[in-house]
C-alpha cells in the first residue's frame, strides 16, 4: 500500500520535470562560410627570421567560419563564431582591425563571443608592420595594406555564416594520425636544441610528449546536409615553412582531399592548431626510411601529411555520422589572466645586447633584432617594475559533452595533456595561437560606441615546460618566451576552472 501511495505523486512529478526539460530545450542553429585570403600581389611571408617576398602561390590560404547559436523558440540564448585562418598567427594589428570590421559588418552579433584561430603556416602574410624592414618595391603588398584588404573579406564571410545559420545538429569524434613530432633533441650534457641532430654520439632523447589526437566536429542542417567541419590537430602547419610561395601547407592538402571525397568544393573546414609549441611536422629520426616510403607511395611529405589528416577525419566521420545532437548545451566563457612574465638574467641580457649589436651592424633585415631588443627592454625595465606581468585571454566553448579551449601562445604539449587528462568533458580540444575577447575595454570604439574586446600586447610566443626551460635552446630561451612555465601552469588551472563552471551551471 505504501508503494501505491507514492506512485501517483512521483509519476506526476516526473511528468512535470520532463515537461519543463522539453520546454527549456534549446535547438542548435549552424551557419558556415569560407573565403580565400590569398592576395593577387606579392607579400612578405611570415614565420622566418629572414625576410621573404612571395613569388607565387603553392596552395591558396583561406578563412573558414562556423557560426553556432543555441535558440529557444525565436530567442537566441547563446552564440559563438569561430574563424579559422591560414596565418602564422592573428597579430595584434590585424586582430584590432578585424574585430572592429566584424563588429561593424555584423552588428547583431556580440563580438565578445568571437574566437579567431590560426594554423601557424609559415608561408602566409606578415601582418605586423614592424616585424621586418619593409621592401621599397611598390608592387609588394605591405602588412598594413594586407590588413586593409583582407579584413572586409573575412568580415563579409563571417556575415554570410551568421546570416545563413539554420536549425541543425552536430556530432564529434576522435581518431589519431602521426603528423606532429617533438622537435627538441636532448644531449648528454642535458642541453636541448630545436631540430638538433639525432645521429650524433651525444644524442640521448627526444625531450617531450607528442600528441596524435585528431579531434573532429561535424555540423549538419536539418535535412542532413553536411555544412562544416571543425578540426583540431596538434601540429603547426609548416612542412614547407621555408618556401618563397604562399601556402596553407598540409591543411590545404587535407581540405582538398576532404572536399573531393565529400563531393563539395565549398565545404567549410575550420582548422585549429592544438598545443604544439614543441612539435612540428618534420621527422626527427628514421628520415631515410620515411623518405623511402614516401617515394614508394609516389607522394611528397606534404601530400602524405595531408592524406593522413584526411584519413583520420573520414574514419571519424564514418563512425559518428549517425550519433548526432540537435539540442546540445551551448555555453561559452572567457577569462582574462594576469601571468608572471619570464625575467631575463643579467647573463641573458648581455647575450641579447651582443647579438643585437652584431645583427644591427651586419644583418639589418634580420627579425632577430627586434626579438633581442624586446628582451633587453624587459630587463632594463626591471628597475622600475621588478615583477612584470602579462595579461592574456583564454576561453572555453562547451558544446554538449565537448569543450573547445583556447590560448594565445605556442603552448608546449605537456600543458595541453594536463588539460585533456583532467578535463571533465568527454572530448577536449585545446587550441593554441587563438584569440578571444577578455575583459571589456571602454577605450575600444566602433562608430563611437565601446565594444567588449581587449587586445593583448603581443602575438603568440612560445610557452615552454619546465624541462624545456632547463634544457634551453630556441623556443625555451628567454628571447622566445614572454611567459615562463609558471604561467603555463596557470593557464592549465584556469582553463580547467572554466570547464568546471560550464559543467556546473
């Protein structure tokens, strides 16, 4: 009798809860678009210390955009737009101009929900006017000219993605591919060298971890048409980093394969670079065996890397294509962190001074001049500010049981593995060289009105692990680092804190 007494109330309560849940469920709306950001004039190419002027195009560079909105009836409750670019990084000058252009072009979108990512290709446009000595040739597009040219193109693409959003669904999955290799060699004396030789008697180990994850999200409309992919690979796009042509590197190859296989030449494929400050696509040992296999397959190393990525994505797609979610939780949070800057020692300062003087006299076009000068300035400012800090934004997007996390640095893999291992999400994308809104800044104006976006002072710099700092070498010396390992651990902890908040709301 006691059981019967409580059955009806429990049933009624259950129906009420179910009804409330159904009423509060939010539909996912998706929009997508892409565009070429390849100029029709020569440009200065980013990614090397020496200046390069492009003499052609190997593979066009693109911007790919996905717009996501959670909508209850006719009311949008949350929205995010992710813009993936084939650039070395989104430099501050470009970031400022682009965000303002998007704010003007898409006034009904809150740009505090905008995320900009880059593939770190070393064969795309320079967007910092002070990075290299500017060429005198008027036919070469200067960084400021490229910014003026490209911002309206990307902003219009963002507008097309935003205005095309429609009711849809998404799926996600994980596969693996060998694309990135740890690029730091450790020797008998404990020193480390980026791209150091491995065939020498004093070679002892490869320094750190490698991340084989290929993270994928797929987005469909209500009719089942595939609209976009959001992909994440922990490897910079720099297999052909030294060429004198514009190139989207292995991402361009992979996009070509995927668009052909999915029979959609306009498929939006949004790239993002996973944490890979100590990784690259360059093989570190067994090079002869790898070259032999490429030759037997009849492919270049670039083609092989693109193929590997495409195979992993297509394998994931086949597995998860029917496991779709049309009412996932969509939440987004960003935070503004104050990190301790890495402080140069007196010996490091003197070394920078010597190098600066030599380059100024003998190699005036070498970008290492500014690289060393900024470190000298940091040391000389210690008398006024003995505990310098650097402010930077991070963000986390939750979509169902997946999270997409961003930071602006070339983050060493140790940190992202911590985030992935400790994350509450089923699957975690960690994206470096990305920028997002941090704290509101009343000084930023669009058409005389403030908008919520604060810009960091610098573009992405390496953020090394503690073991890398001890080993030294490019990528882990003070000139390479605005922030040291302590700051990297703070990014880990604060990112995990945001993830927890998103799952506890």
